C-alpha cells in the first residue's frame, strides 16, 4: 500500500513539474529568460527562506562555502540556464525528452568521477541511451535544432548537481540546500541578462501565471521527496519518467506540438535504458549489501 501511495505521489509530482515547464514555456513568449528566473526564483527563495527561519536554520553560514555545496550550486546554475533556455527555444516535448537522459549521465558520472563500480550492462544501457539522444537531436539531418543542445547542457548541469549532492555531509539540512539552490537560480538569471537585457513589466495575468508555476513546482518538489521516503526506491523511481508523458501531452494539447517519430523513438530508448539502469543499480546495491 505504501508503494502504491508513493507511486501516486511520484506521478503527481512529475505532472506538477511538467505543468511548471509549460508555464515557463508560455512566459518565455513575452518575458526574457532572466526575468523568468528571477520571478519564479523569488517565490522559491521566500518560501524556503521562511522554512529555514522557522526551523532555526541560518540562511547563510560556513557550510555555504563547503566545496561540495559550491559544486552543487554551480551545477544548478549550469543545469537551470541550459534547460530553461531550451524550454524557451524548442518544443516542450523535445526539451523534456532530452532531460530524461539525466539518470544515465548520473550513472556515467558516478563511475568516472566518484569511482563507483558500474558493470558492463549499465555501461551498455548508458551508451544506448546516448544513442537515443542522438536520434532525438538528429545532428546530421535537415531538421536539426542546434538550440536543443541547451537541453544537453541542462543534463550536464543536473548531473553535476546530483553527483555533488550524493557527497554533501548529512549534517547540512535539505531545506538549506534548497534555499541555496534558489540563490543559484538568481545567479543564473543574472548571467543571462546580457543576452536579452529587456525588462518587461508583468501584467496581472503574468503574475498569476508566475505564482501558479512556482506553487505547482513547490508541490512537485514536496511530492517527489515524500514519494522517495514513503516507497521502495526500485518501485518508485521508474515513475519519474511519467514527466515525459505529461510534458508531451501538454505540448500537444496546449501548444499544438507534434513530436516527430524520431523524437518518440529516441525518447523511448532513453526511458527504457534509464529505467533499466536504475533497477540494475538497486539490484547491485542489494547484492553488495548481502
């Protein structure tokens, strides 16, 4: 029963993240990307700042300068800049499909940079998943969208963030890390100002959309955390890929997108290899623990 509730929470969280991505995509039609960062990031900054203060946690302290925290925040900056820029420039379904390669990149990064043991089966899955990304991008085809490479940059940044998070000492609370992550969100916006220095005065509809997107994203974050704590990881993790289904559905229904057969084929390959990698990692961990 716990697994069923956890799976439901995970699916709800992924739906929320897909809706948040849709809001960003719509906002990018009128607002510069850096302003989206600051508007959405401002809500998250206030929210997690209030949580930290309520729990008696300092907003900044010595741990903020911990090398792994700095690396995590740098990964957040790279990942946020890459993925949000991709959302602004390419179809929602295309950007989200590429983002699904993050677990595969994390597996490769853990082996290359953290010395974790990765067997040939998982390496084969990583290679096949990367082939799926190449199918989606179609770099030699006439329909190649070089802007989609920003989504690949997003995957690299998220890999950096998650690898650093694995090694951050447990004494540093998650709420502080989240607050600092939103600080990195603000830095990301500042870095993008020179590329589009416009300042657009948001109307009431835009502010409502920002508030809605931020709250939906916060609920998604809570649902993801609750699902991981409630259910078995091997049962829950594969349902993270429902984000792609929700994103494609929203792209088709709301934005009128029509994903190509290459995108669908590549996304399917990425999802299958990603799920296999996660399940294989959990199996290897159980065997090693015996």
